[in-house]
C-alpha cells in the first residue's frame, strides 16, 4: 500500500488542475497490490458519461486494505493541508473508491472531519468551478436562460442525466450530511445552469433559502428567473409551497419582470399548461397570490394597468387571463371601461400581429398553427372564446374596421395551397366561434345584440363564403349518415356546427337570422346543424 | 341572391426584356369565393394601376395578379395569349410569348378526378425562362415556402402556389395553366353495409354544384364492365345522393347526368378502410388475416428476449402469408417491449394512401401488419401507451401534408369500428414530432422511474413502416450501446412536441 500512497502523493503534488480522471492516471502506473483493483466499466467513450469516459473505480477488497487506505488518506490530507487543489484531487480519488461499507461513507466522513467545514467548502467550490466547465461539456450546451420557460427547458433536458456515482452528487457529500431532498441555496449558487438543472430537474431537490439571502435575491433578476422556474417545475400532486414563497416575491415577478417571468407563470398557473392539470398546494398558493396582485391592478383605471394589458399575447396569455377571470369569478362589469377597451384593442392588435406573421407560419417546416387550434377542444380555450365575444361587444367603429382589414389579410389564403388554406381555416374558425358564442351569454340588451350582428356581418362579408364552400365538402357536414366522430384536427368544424345548432334552438337565434341567411346563400349541403339533435 | 363561388384569380410572372415583358408563367385558378362585378380587380401592389409586384428586382422578375368572375378571367387569359398584351387601367404591356402547344387534360375534359379541369401550355426548350427561375430553392422563396431572402419577395397571394407547383410544371415544359370550374363530386361506400373483400352495396355522395332549378340531376353507378348497377336522383336542395346497388362494388365509375346529358364522370376504386371482423367473442380475437387467436391468461407473460430476425416479402409464396409473418414478427417486438413503447422513426408510420375523390384511407400491407400486430399485442399482453416519434422536416418528402388527419382518422375509425376502446383508451397512441433531426429507426420500451419515462429496451429496425419489402430486426443487448442510444433518443423524445393523441 505504501507504493500506492507514493503514486497518489506524486500525482497530487504534480497536478496543476482538477483531474476528474485521476483514477486513470493512478492505474497507468501499473501498480499491482493484492485486493486492490481498478475498473473502468468498458472504458469506451460515450456521451452518457459526464466526462466522456467513465471515471473509473478503485476497489478495495478487504477490511485491512480499507483501514490502510483510510490511514493513507489521513496522512495525505495532512501533507497537502494548505493545497486545496491537491485536496480536491484527493477527494475525487476517495469518491471513486469502492469498498464494503461505502454506503456509510467512512472515507469521505473521515476526510471531512479531518479538514473541517471551511476547508471542505473551499474544496467544494473548486470542484464546482471545474464541473461548471467540464460536466457533460461534450454533449450539452445550454444557452443562458433568459426566461422562466428557458429554465424549465433546461430542467427538462437534464431529467435524463442518469449516471451512476454522479460526480456532482459526490461533491455535495463534501458540504452536506443531510439525506433529505432539500438543499441550501448557497450550495448551488455558484453552479452553472446545467448543474442546477440536474439537481432540481433530475434529482428533484427543493431549495432552502434563508430570509437574509432571499432579501439579496430580490435584487438579482437572473436568480429570480431561476426561482420562478423552481416553483413552476413542482407540479407533482404532493408538492407544498416552500417557505420563501411570499406575496412580495410574486409581486416582484409580476410587476417588475412580467416579460421574462410574470407572463410565463401566469400562463402555467391559469392557462393551458400540463403543469396545472394536477392540483397541489403549491399551485393553489400561486393562484391565490397572483390573483391578489393582479385583481388590484385590473380594477385600477390607470395607464400602468393598460401598459400591462398591452403586452398580452394571443392565444396563451388571453386564455390565462380569461380563465383567471372565470376561476376567480371576476365580473367584467367591475373592470374600468378604459381597461376593457384596452383588452379589446390588444386582442385585435394581436390578430394583426399574427396576420403580419403569416409568411413565417407558411414557411415553417413543421407546419405552424399560430392560433394553436389543436387546443380548441380544451374547455379553457372555449371559455376564452366566449369572453372574447363578451369583450368585443365593446368594440368601436374603428375596431370593427381593423377586424375587417385583418379578415381581408387572411382571406386570400383560402385561394392557395394546402398550407395556406389550413391557416385560413384556423383563423376563420376562431372568428366564427367567437361570433357564435352568443348563446352562452345572458342578459344582453338590444345594443349588444346589434354589436353581435355587426360582428357577424364583418365575418360574413369576408370569410364566410370560402369557409362554407370548402367545409361542406367534409363527410361529417354533407352526409346525414356520417359517424361524426370528433377528431383533434376537426374540432373547430365540430364546435362550429354544434354552436350553429345551439344558436338555432336558442332564443338568441332570432338575432342570428341574417347570418343563417348568408350561409344559406352559399351552402349546397344540408349542414348537420339543421338536423343534429342537441342534448 | 345566391353567392355560389364564381371567381378566378389570374397571375402572370414576367421578366422585363427591353420594352417588353417575357412571360415566364401564367396561371388561372378557380377560387372558392364569390365576385360580384364584371370588372377585373387587380390587386394593390400586384398589378393595380399597372404597378406590378417586383418579386425579384435583380432579374426584373415581376408578378401581376387579378381577380374576377370565372368567364371574364378565362377570356382575359385567352386574350393575353392571342394579343401578347396585358392591359391594366389603360396601360399596355407587351408580352413576349414563346410558341406553344395547348393541351386539354384528357380527350374528354370532363373526365377527371379533380374539381377543376385545365388546359396546359407547353413549350419544349423554352428559351425565355432564365436559369434562376428553374431553381427549386428560388421558386420556394418566390412561392413563400422559404423566407429570409433579402432579394426575393413572395408572390401574392401568399401560398397561392403549392410548394413545388411551378417547379414541377417547368420540369414538364409547362409554363401556363388555365383551370375551369366544374362541380365537386365526392362519394364513398357505406361502411355499415359493406362486405369484406366484396365491397359496398350502398353508396352515398355529395355533388357540390350551383344547381339549375329547372334541370334534373341523376347519378348512375356502373361496374367494371360498364353495366349500370344503381341509379338515384341528386337532391338539388342538398347535393346529397344515395345509391342502392344491385351488386356489391369495389371498382367502377359514377356518372352525373343533367337532363340525361353527362356532366361529370369519375372512375373509382373504393379503397376499403381496414377492418377486422373485430368482435372479441368467447375470448377469441380474429385478426386482419382472418385468423382466430385464443386469449388466455397464460399468454400474459412477456418474452424476456427476442432473437435477431430477417423478413423478406418475396420469400413467401403469397403476399398474405408474408404479411401475416410480418405482423407476427412485429407483434413479438411489441410483446417484448410493451406495455409502454416508443417507436422512433423519422417517417412516423409512412403515408397512408388516400383516394382523392372518396377520401377513403387505405393503409399499405405493412401499415396493416403494424396495426394488426399492435392490436393483437394490446389484447393479449396489454399496451398502456405507444408513442410514435418522427421528424416532419424529413418525413414531409414522403408523407402528405395532412398526415395528422390521416393517422387520426385511420386509427380512431379502426378502434371505433372494431370496438377496441378497452384496449386503446384515450391518449394511448401518441404521435410526436421531434425538434431535431434523426435518422435511425429504433423501437424502445419505456419504464417509469419516479414519474419519468425512461428508455429500457431497444430493438433496431432497418426499415420504415409504410412501404416495407424487407426488414431486419436486432435487439440491442450491449449495455453501453443501449445507454448511448437511449441517451440520445430520450433527449429527442422529451423535447418532441405531441402532434396527435388518440
């Protein structure tokens, strides 16, 4: 064993960098000791290894060898006490030792005891600084996260970083003895995104943050983005809110960082997101806090509120917004008129933006659907459509003109090829569904019926003829014997025929007479809304 | 007033040559819209006031687009060719037009499966067309399917041409197309009364036409030997018709007569949606090839390994035998990998053939084998979920644009008709589109580890479902190879976007 000590001693004094493959260097000395073996799995290079190749193991087969090795570690620790780099490499060697009783971490524990807390932290920081550069550098390059969703993407990408005897987890053993899944913020503070993501996304650690630390973090945008992702990532049913989740933090997210954090957590909590399908205590608390802050804001007749509304994007943020109103029973009549007008304007501006982006969607290789029509079957999307009609009842003459122009932008897509036509159909279905939601509104007065009529007239003058002509070629429209099964791709068409049938049977139907007449002027088939039985 | 579509869009692409414009391409297309006036409307920025859409300034390539009533635009098309002049708002543009031959598509222009019939203008060795205009990529920029060029602007209306429409026509020396509006006819056999391997005894259809109230519209079905096997009236109020046939049919033609004069004829092969005899009675499952399989508890155990295997279609005397063997082979893979499976194949499960008239979908022999194998394995061993991961940017050259619709329709119909909901509950079949390219085909098993799907077993498949004539399968046993493949594909899988969930 003295020979082994001499080799390690020499390596530790010579190494000027942290060498994660130091065990390879030891084995290259061709040392042979009974009961001590080196193994490197298959030694081949692979992207699934943190350093491209396995770090290797030193196996100690007998108890006397373990005792001897513990002694050597103590002696070397003493010898290199003032050389943190050598100690870091010594730690790597220890972390690669395989022996009976390894689960009790005898070697690491004795090293920690010997070095003391401060030195352990110093070595840990050195090791993390090295891991920041070396860990999966061959296979993983992550950009600097700029939004909550960027962080969530990195979490997802790290979820499969499985590695036996992960060097990152080994390093944690230097600075923490707890066996729970909570980790102090200070420990991860100097880690680059991938290392943090492995701990949060892959191993599922939660964060402990002290009050003074939290105060400091409030002023650090990058860390706030990270914290928001840590909260949103916890969508499992048994998750509970961490003690650092305070109203002031959410306020910071929503008020100071809407573009990078606020809107994304708003959508994850209230909009269409798989993360809010399971309800848990954490999400309940997030809902409550977001509601308290935004409710106050929405009711204030002030330009800041309208600046905030002017940032809403369609469809995601509008879906979140209206489902927030719905879930918290916020009456639209309680919203100041100026803010209502801002919401109407912003929706129309968003349609305008999407119309300007048509070239991007047409050229998108993977086929692109700016209206996310594949989500139309979601109740949250359908409720959003009803709210859109409700708010469009407040539309001005100028708004109507703008809507008409947007419809005229989309209309020529009906004349084109398959992709162009799909975009036109998605748009037309959205606009038609809005107009046909009248039967879900109650308490409308004459002026509001007029507003619905006006809106339907716009659609009739622009999109209706090509939509009706192309749509009635589908079996489920013309064929009275069709199975009429609802498919994801035909959800829009199905919702429209159902809405037509419901409007027809509803007392509001009399206000839709002109619209039905316009359909009749174009259609050939007996549309199923005329025959379908509504339950 | 009836507002039945009556409009056409005419577009010309020209290149300035001195004081003349060389005509590079001309296209008249009927559109699903109504136009109220006899005047031609030239679009703003694409012809209005004689100002063209300067799509490619460097080569002086321009576009002119107008809209109007079908007949007006048809006459304008002819006039442009006969006078070699384009006149807009009093401004005259002289066109250089190559000598050409006009070809109507088919001896009888009304015999066509499309809604429209068309004339094409053809010139061998057309010297007017510049080299740049022959290049596929340039045409993709012009047609709007590629963006980001600083020099090329897209044609108006955006997406007017299908992606390679101009390119494909130029390859055939065609530079002009004039489409005529005809009524739209679609029909299909009634599935409920269809007999397997024999055909349909009833047919329903839709004739979308601006019906003349004083004329009578009749539909006649004929069999392969041109004998009438059914006749019915097209209901003018709805365009609907239903034919009772004197004999079951799979192949023949449907004719529409107006006051006994033929207006439209379509020859058809009724592609039958795959059907299983389906019912699982007395614990027996009858598969797509007519074989009965007992379902017993002792068959629930999954195989722990599978051998390497090679399948070649032409080794078998009969197609049916070959397909059965393929299906059994695929089933053994599903049995081995199940109950949670990931199929990674850039081409998904290939293109499902669709008849343009009847829109009936007809899976190929290996798609049927795949579905049969999946069903058999689901019934016998259980399948919780199968994820099919493809890469659209690669698949799009082989699979139709509406692949999601076709997959959804085929599989949902299949499950519904054969009452297999118990074995394929909602969300048990998912199609995912990868965000990054991959090439190889691997089928994996997924196991759940702390709520996360992890790749466990892997089988290498050498060919894609869709058009298979031979296939090698090799399970990956080497641990390090498996881990390497698994790492790459879990990454691709987790980042992929679910496009369809059945």
